[in-house]
C-alpha cells in the first residue's frame, strides 16, 4: 500500500514512518514537506498541492502530520497572524482532502491532524484552538458527505514529550504524551475501518 505522509520528516511524521515500517503490512512510504521529503509541497498553495499529486499519482492513504498556527497573546494577533494560521493549519488540510480525494484509491483513507488546544485552552493558543476545532469539524462532515469509498478521520494529540523543550512553556498544565503513542494512533486508523472520527491521544 502506498502512503503519503505530509510532514514526514518532522517529529510526528518520523515517528509515523517508524511505526509503519514496524507493521506486518507492507507500505510504500512517500514523505512530503516544504523543504524536505521525497516530494516538496507548500500546503498553503492549492497549485503546489495539485502539482504534488500529479507527480506522485494515486495513493492508498494520506496522512497529514504538519501545520502551524500563530501562538501569541490575543491582544497582539494581527490579520497576518490570523491568515497564516488559517492557511497553514486549516485551509492546507482542507485542500489536501478536496484535491487529494481524487488521488486516493478505493478503500483508502485520509487522516488529518488537530490538537488538544481546542479542548483544553493553552497560553496564547487562540489560533490553535480555532484551527484545530475547524479541522476536526471538517473531517467529521467530509466523511459523511464524500461519495467515494474512502475514510476521513482526524487525530488530536496532546503536546509531545519530545517537544516540551520548544513548547513546554505554553503547555505547563497539559499532560504530554510520547510521540510514539500518537504515531501508533495514525497507523491504527490506516489499518482499521474507522471513519468520521476524531481520535484523541491525551
């Protein structure tokens, strides 16, 4: 089975690749990133996403392990911060579904990423909450609406143990999880029949 992992060289993406390689099933893994991976893609650009799929062709599963949002005090948020967050974390994933579903084989899947900040507000995390919540709602609705026989889900992880050095100040009262736990959740969604669900890894 052919699996496309967006953000495949990040902390989470690397862990997902590792778990897929440990699976009893055989996977052909394609990693994608803005500057790294087997193919390069700018998730904020519809044209870049289209070019990526035209290059790699059909896949069995798409996994998104990428997307950023501004982390700033709400009083300091600018229109640029808002649009960066929407384009990067939310609209990029929406377009991965809208464009990518034509390139996913029957019985395949698309798995998006949200995050705990939408359920448990964190310091300066308004844009994370907004975009994570939107992606979760979109994935659930898209799974019900799509006519093609593919599954759409989202996974909502807590902050990773491995990321505390960078983001720990924002997640002081949030219980972290090992990135391996989140990676296993992504592989489980690929390998089972889950559809229209948000899987929380808290």
